[in-house]
C-alpha cells in the first residue's frame, strides 16, 4: 500500500470518501522519515492520514516509530482518532479549525508558520488562509517536495459523471493540470495574508507537488514546478 515517492518519502492511497452533494474524493497520505538531530530523535511524520488498515499500520510500523501525526486542514481529520489510538506515543498537530472538528482528540500542538523543532531542519511550512479550510502547506527540503491538501486539486475528466462532471469542470477541479478550485479562490478573503503565504511557497525550490486529490506532479512533467505553482495561484496576484 505504501509506495516510495522520493528519498525518505512514501505515499499511500486511501478509500474514496463522499463529501457534499454526493461528490466523491480520492484520498492520499504521505509518510516522511525525519532525520535525527540535536533537537529531535527523528521518527516518522504522517501527513493527512487516510483510513488505517492492518496492512497500512504494519507497513508504517516497519519504517520506524511514528513521531508526528498531522491534520493539515480542517477537512482532513476523519482518520486522526484511529491513528492516535494506533500510535499513542505520537504527537498530534492540528491546523486551524481541526480542534473544533475533533474536540475528543487531544492535540499536542497547533500548526503555524513556524516549523516544529522536530522537523525545522528538514521541512518548511506556510499557513495558507482560506475561509473554507485554512491549510498548512509543507515543503520537504531534501526532495524539493511540496504538500497541498485542498488548495490544489486535479480530477480526471471522467472521475465524476452527470451534472457533477459539469460542476467539476466549471469549478476547475478537473483540467489539464492542477488548479485552485473556484470555490477556494472565492474563499481567499484575506488577500494580503494569502499573498504573503504564496510568496513564501514560491520562494521554495520546488521539484515535486503532492496533493491529496490529484496525481503528484514532478518537474519532469511540468518543465518547472515553481512556474506551475505560479500559474495555479496567479489569481492571487491581481
């Protein structure tokens, strides 16, 4: 179930989940092995965990101890409780809005623009504010990989059928390359804060883009991953 993506990064596909109005979303998570440093014992960083199966649990455990479990936005919290039970020694991190969605879960820290000392030397992050779901965008320095949950999406043209297919096209959920859906574009209400976050993201030397809802994009496919991101978020520069 876990597939190597880059050095010290694995991704796994989860089940399809139903959202509003019957729209179905594929799910994807990532496992990142953190290096040992003076500030950290390393361990595994779990990004946007999907439903936990026995097979997935065994594969993750075989990679090493789970140190951090991250809910990167308030729409990606469904599997947090089961992962917390399966790996009780892991530290749970919540994006804005997640605590309200999961009041029964004890989170150890809130995610901000400042990286936790456990991964500060290996990853950067930026808070991308959005009225639908503010998300924390992560960047893995060694591999040049950036991680988006919902701000970027790309569904195949035939993923949806009937009227949902037309809505998906109009919303820019489906297209020739990943886009920011129109509903999320309208929800960037704090433009200065969003532009500041975008400037930070575009300053990273991005080589690969991993999305929860869309196939990963690499530089060899786009010619320039940073240019691709600039195109996707060009509406914020207006």
